[in-house]
């Protein structure tokens, strides 16, 4: 079964714009993660589920002209936009390939394999990690960031927000995946026989700005999945999206992204 048959969030051009906002919100903590793991100039990196390429662009600048970035994704529309943006940014150390990461075969070894918010959409993340570990050079590092969706919070309490969390969690479960996989990341990496597995927990939250609109955007973009599974009617979805936007644009409220676990480990040298 191909991964895109289980991806519950709308793709294409609208999905790209949602990911662009998400990337801006996550950029500070992801960059700090690259600093923490000591990603070096000249490194070769694989970006799994790269989407529109936002992290790939940061990685390309990070590793410099002697490094190499390969971004993989299953959405050709997003990849086409990523290629255009890479060219516009004069990033010639980056390439993108259309591929299902559950079946992709590496032709080379990488210094780092990275993925953000990708394992949560997989039915069998453990097998994908084991497969990808073979594309990691000895001593190379595997790094993932993923969500604990129930770690969301808002203030004051909101029935629309609670219903959104419930619906998102259910559609991901119905796809056979895990909306709370973040808490499992360190264990999954250890089970892949990586060494020195470490972790951080980060969680953007705000009283105003783009972090607050991720909830209504995401609710809107899982609309089709919710309708297909008959979890809510169109009218209820519209009401939830409207209530979430109203909540988000109120400067006296607080709204977070899901709790994000960052975890990494190293392939043994021997």
C-alpha cells in the first residue's frame, strides 16, 4: 500500500502553502536541532517527505557548496514548486525526487537522514526506519521530529479545539497510522539499533501570529478525510473551522501546535 493512500491532509498547491506556514513556525527549533547535533559543512543529507522543500533549503545552505541534499516526496506538485524555489534561491547542491519512501532504494550512503512530521503518517514506521538505516553511512545520524497530537493545548477552553483534536486523531487512526508517534520516536530509533539515542521536546505556542492559525488550517485540510469516514457532516466542519479562526485571531487567547519530539541516534561504526 502506497504511503499517499494514507496521508490524511490535503496536498497539492494549497497543501504547499500550509506547509510553508508550518515551516516558518518550526524553523527556529529545527535550526537549533541542527546546531545541537553538530551538522557539518560538506555533509550529505536525505530529507524524507520533504514537501515543498523548506527544510531542504535550510539544509542546503547549512552544508554549503561541498554538501549535498536529496529531498524525497510523493507529491509531484509540491516537488515542482520546490525545484523552482531552489533554482530561484541559487541552491545547486540540492535535488528532489518523486518517491514513496516506503519502497525507495538508496544508491548512495548519507551522513544524515532527516524527516519531520512524516512517520506519523506511516502504517509501519519501524520497517521504514530499518530500511532507511541501510542508507546511512557508519557513524551517520538519523534525525526525526514528530508529533504527540494530544499534547496540544489552548486557553481558554474551546469545544471547537477539542473536537478538532478528536477528529484529527481519529482520521489518522483510521488510516492505520499514529497521531501521537512523537512519544515513540526514541524507542523506535533504539529498536533500529542506532546508538546514543537522544531527544528534545519543543512546542510552539502563541497569543498571535502564524502558530495560531495552524489549527484552523489543518482542520480545513483534513475535511475530505473526515467526510469520507463520516466522522462529521460538512456543516459541523465549517462551524469548527470558523470557530478556530475566531479563536486564533483573538489576541487574548493562547493556542499551541502539537507537542513535538525531536529524536536522533547514530549508526554504529562497526
